[in-house]
C-alpha cells in the first residue's frame, strides 16, 4: 500500500511539472494563460491518493479460484 502511495505522489509531481512547463510555453510563445480550473483539478487529482479508503467490505479469498465474497 505504501508503494502505491509513493508511486501516486511521484506521478502527481511529474504531471504537475509537465503542467507548469506547458503553462510556461503557452505564456511565452502564445500569450495565453491556463484557466484556474485546470490548476484546481490538478491539485484535487493529486490529493486523491491521500483519501482513506477501506476495502474491508470485500474479502479477497481467491486462493482456491473462488469468486470474491461480499
């Protein structure tokens, strides 16, 4: 679970840096600025891995090729 969280944070940072680079290109060469909603959605998407989700309602017992029990 910790590995998934670290991967999510790293991918969010990479996407955020790409967005900053894209903003710089747009501002410098096309004199256009990104909408503030794009930034809010990016930050919210980056915070999704930190939402605590409990998967206790699904028991994953596929050891004997059985269907998951609910």
